[in-house]
C-alpha cells in the first residue's frame, strides 16, 4: 500500500493586469502623494474651521457676542466667513487639480506605451 507521488505543477503567476501596471508606475504614486498632500491638510483645516464656530460659541460666548458693527457680532462674522473659506478652499483645489490633471495625463501617456516583456515577472 504505497502512496503514489504527486506530480508537481510548476507555479503559475497570474498575468499582469492594467491595475498592476498603474500601481507599479512611479508617476502614479507621485500623483497619489501629491493629492494626499493637498487633500488631507485642506480637509482637516476646513473641518477644524467649520467646528470652531459652535465650539467658540459654546465655550467663549463673551468673545463671540462682542459687537463688531451694529447688531452684527463676531459669531455672525465667523459664520459668514465660512462661506468665504469654502470658496477659497474650492479655488485652491481647482488650482491644485490642474496640476493633478497634468500628472495624470503623464501617467496615462506612460501606460499607453507598449511594454516589452511585460508578462515576465
């Protein structure tokens, strides 16, 4: 009652997908780093700025109720400044997005070139 030896099948690797090529591309990684460098700080800044109003109104009501001009107090000005800040952040993102688009175009140009020996890993 002996056991039969099993046949060894050579290890087969799956073919390289388009995503593998994209993820391995240094220009793509640079694009992702550039986007994160802008988006993360801008988002954190805006969230902190947005929540500063209710926090300040709750914890520093004397400061926020100081009249600035007639019945308009500091809290009203801060609330209105959030609209301005949203437009500024949007404008800054549009400027950054132009750079991101140029970087993405380079990635696409690089990836559209045929690769020799691409299935060999």
